[in-house]
């Protein structure tokens, strides 16, 4: 299983492997992630290994694959928009004041539906 010439993974090939042999799929996925980390600049490898460790723990602790995906999705948005996140760093680098990201919202109560007469 290789990257195709465009630099993208062959989705169908990976899907077939995941369906036919989930253990082989997981092994191959880990190998690809490790190769990507090892191919990155030396000064970034430690941080990437730590991030991958964190991702693996979230996946392990999640009750279902979908729950893990949602947790990782939330983690990604926090790293982008959360305190000390990428958006804040980019705004500071550009000399823009940082906007506070709202952390709560008002919950609107709707009346219960009435039965049809």
C-alpha cells in the first residue's frame, strides 16, 4: 500500500484492508504515521510523537470509534481556537488584538410540542 502519484492515499485500498483485515490495517496505519513523523524535521519529531501519543490515548479511551473521532475533532478545534491556539498566535504575529473565544452559550428553552387536536 503506497501513496499514489498525487501524494494522496488510495482510499479504496485502505477501506478494503480495514474491512478484510482490521489488525493489518491498524499495523499499516501505525507504520505510516511513524514514517511520517520520522520524515519530519528533527526539531519537530518530539512534539509530533507526543501529539500522536495523545491521539492514541484518546482513541483507546473512547467507547466507540465515532466517540474517539468526535473527541479528536474537539481537540483539533481547541488547538486552533482555544486559549494559546493557532488563531491567537497568528493574530499576535500579525499585530492584531486577540479576540476572546466564547466558552459558553445561552440555552434557549422551547415549549413542548402540543398534541394535534
